[in-house]
C-alpha cells in the first residue's frame, strides 16, 4: 500500500529474495567476490591488527564455534570469528570497494561464513544458500548506501 513505510518496503524486498533471483552473471560475479575476499582475508591474517583482535577474542568461548581463517588450532564463537575474519579482510585495505566508499564483501562474507559454520550438522546449508545469503547481504548494503545522505557526501569531503 502507499502508506507502507520505507523500512517496511525495504524489509519486504529483502525478505522476498530467493535463489531464483540469482542469475548466472550474479552467481559468477559473487563467486569471484568471495574468492577475492578469502584471498585478501588470508593475506590479512599476518597483520598486527589481526593478531591483536585474535588475541583479544580468545577470551570468548561458546558451544557453537566458527573457523578463524589461517588458524587450525582454535575456533571462536561465530560473532567473534566474523569480527576477526572481517578485520583480516580489511586490514590491508585491498578488499573490494563501491563508490561512494564502502567495502561490501569484507562486511558480509565473514558474517555469512561464521553463521553457516554455526548451523548444527543436520541443518547444514548448501552452497547455493550461502551464495544467496552473501548476495542478500550485498543487496542490503547497496540499498543502505543508496539511501544514505552521509554516503553521498563522502566524495565532497576528500
């Protein structure tokens, strides 16, 4: 209806997305984005800031755990795994960028992977589910960027 809020409309669009919306081109591009993000994330695990957040996050534990990229010796609760892996991705600033400046994959992929790993064995998600979740995250970020007056002012500030 015309009285629906912008937020309600936004939520309906995002909620309505499903794997049928993933065209071959979107699948190919998002696989490339994922591979690129994993690459810069693995490279970023060697940075000082990544070592610091990894050490800090070791104080947290949980029955549910997710992988810290580049570390086979320990795992963290999904929230902290996403945080550490996100820092690794962005620590050298090589992760993908939109204009106005935002980094779509570095914010989305670590969270999606950490959550996917946290599902119980009998409810594991498929690769297609992971691709859909990644693309929904990218879509949310892109739409928020379009809505943001702050983001539109970034080029003027530099």
